[in-house]
């Protein structure tokens, strides 16, 4: 590609054969009037229906459309990450491929980026999904994510977001992490804006998720907290984790002693043994933290490419975005 597009619209598709043509058409209809060079990056996430066939057909007739293909289903976040990696635009917009997000909102996202924001996130204020299985868990998750990460965003799960390419390309994405991009990026101090977006009920096919995503989101939240707050202080984090174990261990031992001295004159072995096991567990956790410190310091000394970049993004003395840009 010789001309760098101003905008890349990145859309993951997993078994969306009924939606993909409509998606492409509505993106073109919404973006063409904006009068900027753009590309559409369609990521086929190992679909087992005709999604790939249709995507390839679209791309053969439309030079602005690019297909990225996964041979098997890896999930929405890896699909997004692959699209982001392949995209050439200066501004990247991600959205769902099931026609639930509306490309007519893209113009407003670009306007916000022009105002100087680095990340613009959508808020599905009038979300068209099921109440019990979707909206309520999502409300709780958004509240929790805000509390834990300190980045209060109303709708982390909304895929419709816009980024400066240099910002998003520096953020490692895996698991279900696309929900946490603003929180992850926030460590490097970008300007984040939130705007209301349209949302439509799913017309074709089915949602690819059930309640099972809840535990994945919780685990990812823990990973983010660890990475964001403790990358350069692993011993501290492991000590925090070890504290409850050490407390239980000490309590059990104290109880055993008291029982021995004041009650029966014999040591209650099961309780004392349990206490010892808990204390040992706490010790092993702390030692893992020591190991973490060694790995961190070693990485620091060797200054290997990736770890240097991640430390720049994650470290406590987080680099400004400008610095990260040069290494990306
Ligand atoms: N998706 C994907 N890989 C997956 C699951 C989903 O690429 O393993 C895509 C899916 O095709 C859609 C978007 O991610 O374009 C959002 O998925 P879905 O509509 O099922 O999620 P929901 O809107 O129910 O949260
Ligand atoms: Mg959907």
C-alpha cells in the first residue's frame, strides 16, 4: 500500500455470514462522505460458515477492504489484535461485525480524536441486549473495573472505540483484554474521551458469549491490576497475596499453643499442622515475589526489546506516550 489511509476500521467476524455484507456496505456509506482515505480490515476469526468466502469476495471487488484470516477460532480480542497489527491507518476504529454497533457514529469519534484525545470509547447508553444475562452483569463489571483500575468508564464492553494507532499498537492484547484497553492504556497517560453511541439488537445469528465470560473478565481484571500496579514491585504484590495465608497460619498456631498451655496440655496436631502448612504457603508465595524481583531487575539490566517496551508502558515511572511511540 503506497498511500497511508487516515482511518482503518477493524471488524472481527466469527460466523457472521448474514451480517458481513451489510457491515461492509454500512461502513462505506458512513465513512465515504467524511472524505478521508480509509481501509476496512475484516478479520475472520476461524468462522465455520461462509464468512471468509464472502469477505474474500468483498475484498476482491473493493481495494480498500483487507481480509485477515485465522484458521481457527481464537476469540474476539486476538482477532482485534491481529486487525490492529495489520492496520495502516493513523486512526484505528474497532467495532463489532454483527451490525449492533453503528458505523454512522464513526464521524463523531474522529472529531474527538481531532480535538486531541488519544482514545475515544463508546457508551451504549440505550443498549439492546438481554437484561438479566447481559446488562446487569455488565453494570456490575463496569463498576468493579472502575474501582479496581481507577479508570471509571461507563461501558468497557463496547467494541466501538477509536484510537491513535501509535497508542493502541503499543498495548499488548490477549485473553479478553479488549474490554480493558482504556484501563491498560491509562498507565501511559493518554487523554480518554467517552461518547454516547447507537446500539441495535442483533439481527442475525447469535451472540458468541454466555455468562461464562464473567469469570474470564474477573481473572483478566486481576492480571491487569497485577501488571498495572506491581510490575516493578513484584515482591509487594506477592506479599499482599501471602498476608491472608500468613494470618490464618499464625492464628492456627496461636490457637494450638493456647490449647496446649491452657486447656489440655496436648498439642492439637491437625490444627498446628494446618497452621504450619499455611505459613509455608505464605513463605513460598513471598519467595515467588523475590524471584519476580530478580527477573525484573535482570530484564532492566539487559534491556531486551519487548520487556523494555512493556516496562516503559507499565512501569511506575510510566513513560510519556511520545517515548513509547519511538520504540513501537
Ligand atoms: N467475535 C469474534 N470471535 C469470537 C467471538 C466473537 O470475532 O470468538 C466477534 C463477533 O463476530 C462479533 C463481535 O466479536 O463481530 C462481538 O461478538 P458478539 O456479538 O457475539 O458479542 P456481544 O455483542 O453479544 O457482546
Ligand atoms: Mg453482538
